[in-house]
């Protein structure tokens, strides 16, 4: 049995071994086991750690050949018993354990098995046996083992797990860097493809203009429809570019005084051919506010928002009906534009979702679904870039009414250069 001085020496030695960061967790575990073996004067010992839910694995042992051996937790081994009962197990000639029979390779009877705890959970087991000078492990020696386990072995396992967490964190950071690089490549490819699409679309539109000079009657109407479809495709491409730029904060409104009546008229005129294909008529409703401050906004962006909303209204309205568009002043500080159609309307549960990119709207009333593409996502981002808001509501007796509200004055710093107002802005 150790004296108090030698016990302190043992604790100090184990502490030094535990905190030697130059050693791997497995090496430190082996050194701690060696200190315990020398302190208790035993010939055989092992440290087993719980890995997974169903077994223990030998992580350090006086017999190197058993390192890595697994012991099922449902077996009749003393280590499994200790885990299941969360209690130490001591066996000698005077204290036998009926379920435990030492194998032929052991000479002496005394055996001590200790659970390694983290809180209320057993994370491993320490086994010592084959006492050198007797066949008895005294109570004092058993207390020493328990103290060493409590102080150091659990701390070593915690450090090992912390190391695993640090490694996983490094792996996650590396994967995150790889994903960011992949996202950058994807965005570069996306922007390149979209830019390349604008050239052929412009050529097709130009050819339509040349053909229009030499056709008449029904052929001219077909050509007008093709030209309108080409314009819609061009608008989709522009939406793709500008949604990305708005999300990244690279498309900043460049403001100036805007005449809302002239803006509305321009949006309606630009879609007259598309409306004609469905025999849709426009109704303008304007409610000016005498003495109201002028609208200060990015004319191109607001025109695009109106055009997108009117295009959707035409697309979702039955043939031969009306589309209403106009503006009013909810207060002296803001203006609200609105577009009303006579289509199936938007289900209440979808009225926020439709402004998401590539949202799909399920319409149970007509057992159909449709994609909102990027048009409404662009509208939301462009309106919010002005400090405004956009929403949709049911219109009586049928259809939907889209509102977007803008402040009459917008304080946005004008950029010295305007690289985004070239071909990317239609």
C-alpha cells in the first residue's frame, strides 16, 4: 500500500502524462495505464472505451495483442457487467462473482474492474488483475484506482472527443470552402450563359423587325405574337441577371423624379401587342393627390416591376376580359401602384411564397400548379431596394390585385459609375 507521499507522486506523474500535448491521446492513455500498473504492482491491466451503443473496445493494455479487441455489452464479461450496472466490480477468493470465471491464462483470483464515467454515462472500463506480491487488491488500492480514474482517464477521453470535434470542424470548414468555390464557379457559368443568351435574342428581335416590313394580314399577326414571345424571353433573361445583382446588393437604384402617370402609360403601351393576342383590354385608374411630393425612384426598375405585374395579369386572365392598372396615394408620404386581373386568384397560403425564386404554386381549386419563375422575385427585390413593400390580395368578385408601395422620396446615394445600367437593364 502506498504512503501519502508516494500517492501524491503517482497523481503528479499521471497528471504530467495527461497534459503532455506532444503525445497522441492513445499514447497518453497507454502511459497513464503504465503508471497505474506500476503504482498498484499488477501485471495485467487494460482500458476499454465504449464505442457505439453495442460494444467496448480495448484502447490500452499491458498485452498489446488485445488492443482493438471488441467486447459486446450484452456478454457475460465483467467489463460488460460494469457498464450495465454502472458500478465497480471487485473479485478475489473471498469475494467470488458467480457469473465470472477467470480464464486459464490468469494465475491469481484478485480482479478489479472500474467504470469510467462522464456524468451519469459509462464511457469506458479500467481492468486490473494479477497482483504481484499477493492475491488481494486492498481497499486503499481500489480507492487509488477510483481516484485516478475520476481525475484523469475521463479527462483524457473528453480531450480525445474534443480533438475529434476539432477535426470535424476543420473538415466542415474545408467542405464549406469547396462549396463556396463551387458556388462561385456556378455563378460565373450562370452569368456567362445568361449574357450569351442576350445576343441571339437580340438578333431574333431584329429579324422580326425586318420581316414586319414585308408581311401583312394574318402573317403579320403571327409575327407580332412571335415578337412578343421574344420580348418575354428577353425579359426573363434580364430578370435572371438582375435578381442575382439585387440579392448581392450590386444593383442599386439610381433615382430621379418620375411621373407615375407617364410610367403607367409606357408599361401598358409596351404590352399592347401581348394583350391583343388574348383580347385583353386595359383599364387605367389614377387617383392623384393634389400637392403631393413627386415620386423619386429608379424609373427603369419601377417600369420593370409594372411590366412584370401586367405581364402576369395578362397571362393568367381568361380571354376577352379586363386588366386594371393604376396608382393612388395611401398617404402624403407614399404612392401605391396596383394591377388587378380576373383570373383564378392566388390561394391565401401561397401569397408569401409566390415572391420566392422559382416558387411553384399549387392551386387546389383548379387542380393545377404553376411556376412564378423570377418575375415576382425580381419585383419584390426591386421594390424593397426602394424601401417599399409588395403584396397580393383577392379581388372582388374574382381574380387577384397586386399592390406595391413606394416612398415618394428615396435617399439612395448615386454611384459615381453605373456599370449595371447597360445591357443588363432593359
